[in-house]
C-alpha cells in the first residue's frame, strides 16, 4: 500500500473512532462482569461470593434506592455511604455512561417487565 493509501486508511479509522466511543454501554453485561458475583445474576443478593461475606449483598430486586443513590454507591462504594465496605468503589474503573447503564439495568431487575433503557 502506498503512502496515500495508508493515509486514507488511517483517516477512515479516525473518523470511525467517535462512533465506537458513542456506543452505549451494555448494563446487563457490566452487571454480569462487575456485580453478579456478589449480587447474583438476577440481583437477589445470592451470588456465588455472597455466602463468604459477613454482610449479605443487597437484594437489588427489593431495593428502593433512587438513581442518585445507586450512582453514588456504585461510584464511591459501600463504606462511603455507611454500608458494607465489601461493596467496592467502581468510580475509578467505570465511566459515567457505564455507571448510568448499570443503574438502568438495576432498575430492570426491580421490575422485570420494564425494558432496559426506558
């Protein structure tokens, strides 16, 4: 490939990058990756690790925490809000869009008839 071809190819990649970044995070996949080990796949607080914890993880299907509180506990961790110090702070690992996607997914666990993102 000649220099002009390489430049055109790189230009095409650069133009495509914002579209990749704009893709909305998948809350269900993030939950499975970051939360299900403790909270369980359905959010009932019965994940595989839950039996080893001194304080049971929250049953998210029964939680009435509002979105602001959910964002806070996901970002800052349990100890920062007077809850279990076993709930990690994900703020250093997740961006705001990923936290919002998790909050939307948790809301679907509360009401299985609600579609994620609505």
